[in-house]
C-alpha cells in the first residue's frame, strides 16, 4: 500500500548449502561483500542449516566474526561457543527409525552428540550410496563404523537419523517411517533434482528451522517482520514463509519454486547478494 514501508531488516537467517555457497562450495565475492556491509550496518547473521557443528563452524569462521549457528535443521543452536538449545532425538525413536529404514533397504547415517560433537555412525559393510560416500570421504575422524547401529545407540545421544537415495527409494522409506513414527518425530525431506537425490532426516518432533529462528528472535528482541530468510530446499520453506521477507533460491527444486514464494537468482548468480543489496543495503542508502 502507498505510504506503508517495510520494517528495517535486523536479522538475516541464511541457509548454507545451495544458498550461501555456490555449486563450487564457496562464498562468492559479491555475496561476501554484501554480507560484510550488512553486518557492519548492524544486521545480525545466523546460519541455519542441516549441517552438524564441525562442518558448519568452518563456514562461519570463513565469514569472520561471531556467527551464530542453527544446526541439524534446528535441533542445536550455538552462539559464541555457547550451546543455547539442544533437542536430541529420543533413543527409542532413533532405534525405530534406524530399523524401519534398514527394512526398506536404506542405509542410515546416525548424527550423534547433544552438545554438538558431530559424531557420525555408519553401518560396517553398508551399501555405498552417494550419501554414504560423501560422509566417508569428508567426515574424517568424526566417522565411526559400527556393526550394529541400533545397539550403538545405547551409548549415544542421537540428534538425527538420516537416509539418502533416489526419489523412488526415499518415497518408500518415507512412507514406512511416517507410518511407524507418527506423532513421535519430525521427518524432514530435502530434494536435489540435479543429483537425483532425496535426503530424509528424522528429528525430534518439535525441531524445525522456523522454530529455531523464532527462538533466537525472542532471545534477541527481533520481530519476525524484521527478519530476512533465504533458503533453497523444503526444510527452509516454513522459515521463509514466517519471515517478514523470505526468498527461495533460483536453484531450488522446481516444485518448491511453484509454491509462490518469491524467487531469487541461483546460488551461482549472486542471489543472496542481490537480496541484501535490494532489501537491506539499498534501503539503508535511501535513508
């Protein structure tokens, strides 16, 4: 409406993979410059990701300064090295998810450590799916091979149980998990059409990126209307919808883009930088 202005943006809630990072897993120079300017102007930045702490912390350090982190899709919140929120998946639910996924032929990756330790448990002799190969190549000392992942949970605090595979495979697994875990867990689904990959994450039932961002908004005294949220996948949808200003990246799943949320250029076309330049930095220049 004429004469009505949008509240000033005070919080930027930003997904990492497919959003902040290019397809080469780097922060583009234009995006880095826009983030630096926004933060210098007093905008708080929080990285909101499905990653675990050891992995996300490397990205945060590269950006410089203290960057709060929302991890495991909202199960962990860390600010300045302080653990603010930890919502572990109950062991009995993690066991059922693991057994249920294995019964459909899916291989589980167990993310463990309620304080952000980021331990990964994978079944010895597991079928080498693309998801497992990713962790085997990158996780290093955080990865542990176990003969029986269900029994291993007796001594772990699971944050999530993850499965990955083709859309057809994960459709079967998701249906089985939803039938077994109704009302006792939140099942998050991320879609990567270019790779033919779907990832399922079984989380504590109240976990979500939007809920974690709301937790920080209350803590910091920032309204939803003062928040800019950007993401590229289904696990970002609610966070984007609840923000005063929210965008989906142009590289997102076409089905997600068709929901009607505002769409930015892709992560390889400086989409995040454009959003900041237009809706944060440009507004500040205009006074």
